[in-house]
C-alpha cells in the first residue's frame, strides 16, 4: 500500500508521543518538536530530521522486535552492509509494522 508523507508523519508522532506531535497547540501544521523554543512555541520538524526521528524509534525496539525489523528491512538492501540504508518513509512503514501501529 502507498502512504502519503502526512500519514507517515502522523504515524511517526504516534511512535514518539513525548518527543513530537502532529500539529501544535499554536495551530502549526505538520510534525512538531514538543520541546518549546525560547518563545514558548513548538518548532516544526525539518525534513532533514526525519531520519533522526526514525533512529529514535529504532532505539526503543526490544531485541526481539529489532530482529524482526532487520528481517523486514533485508529485502530493501543489496547486501547486509547496507541493511539500514532506507528512506525515512520506508523505515516508518516497517517500524509501524513491527510495533503493531496502524498507519
């Protein structure tokens, strides 16, 4: 199934509820860091930070789920050396599958 970036960002927010949210109390659209800035506003997550957010989710996986995740990612790579060279979108789909979260 094909998902939109917005659906995947909302799913990523579900996996990191203390770190990020989708939208902010100030009405900002998109994925936002929950840590308020000096002005008390939430800061939008930039596209360059999305892989880092995936890594933060990967760090929460148990050993068992981490093995399942690696197995799901295997077909993406040409060999084991490139196991985790996947886009943030692909990672979110696989992480959601391993964690049992609906996109």
